[in-house]
């Protein structure tokens, strides 16, 4: 039977499993989260490994920050085969630590770099598309629906940009939230904190943004095709100026 190795949710748990498989020369048929439903021809293997809390530093010291970033961005992607791509990329990074990103002859490298770029590109766009509302308790609140799991990248960004505010970024697609308390942010399931639209106050920031957007807009230069290229339609429902225009 084909062996599918499963891991508890989380980047560190996955890296711990990958390191174990590579160290023991185990070539998995597949790697999935622990809630994976196997087919009749698959055998699920749950090793229940102890979490290696030092693995980020180990990878950073041995393979460099860039390799760690690539592994993390692949993990954040919505690709169905991301765990296997990470396994083979990690395996080959250990073989070619100084030239791994140049080894475009390897399928795992091409796939990993493609996913890193995809996640990075979406996160970059979302940094400009996030629109905050002010709640009655003066907390800033924004909704997104990302294709990839970009929430932590956005949280790190806004931790620097809005460090003096309390804010929440809600990824409705994954039912998770990043909550910032002026010191640090925390990722939680959204069922732990219910957000109701009728508790949103009239948002002076939203009005100011719409005024600014309309003021700088030059009608003669309006180009809907270019706008759609830079601002994909899937983000429109959470972008104030597009919603207002519609």
C-alpha cells in the first residue's frame, strides 16, 4: 500500500516530519495534515513526533534564510501537493546548499520557486487592498478572502504600519483572524470571536478614503482592463472604492 505520512497542523510540525523522513531515508508517497481521508489503496502513518522547536534556526544556519522563506511560502500556498514539493526541495537543498535556487533542472525547485512567487505576489497585492473599518470599540477591522494563506504575512506588515492601533484582519476563506494588541498579533479561529456587521460604526476612515480616491482619479485616464490586472475581481467585495462605484 502507498504510505501517506500525516502531521499535526502547523509549519514547525511539518518541518519536523520532513527532517525525520529525510534523515531516515524514507520516501513518502504523500504527506498530508492529520485529518486527511485516505483512499482504500493508501495507508496513513502518524508518527506523532515530538516538535523540534529549534528547527527554524537549524534550517537557517545550515541552508540560509532564503531557503527557509521558500519553504514557508510554499507551506502557505493552496497547492494540493505543497508538502511533497517541500519534502523534495528540502532534500535537494541539503544536497546542494549553496546552489539550490539555481538548480532549475530539478522539478521541485521550479515548483517551489513558482509557489513562492505566487504567494509573495498575492500578499503584496493584499497589502494595498486591505481596507479597515473602525468598530464601536475603536478597533480597526478588515476582511479578506485570499487564495493562499497570506494572513501572517499581512499581520507582520501591519504590525509595523499600524503599531499604535488595535486591529483585526479576518480571512473569511479560512475562518481565521489576526488580532493585534499594540504589542504582538495572534492567529485564532474566527469562531472564537464573532464579528457582526450591525456593530460596525459609521467609519470616518472609509469616508476619507473614498474622498481621496475620487479626488485623485482622472476620468480620462480610467482603464478598467489595467485596473482588473492590478486588482483582480476576487478582491473587489472587500475594497471600499470598488464597492462604492458598483
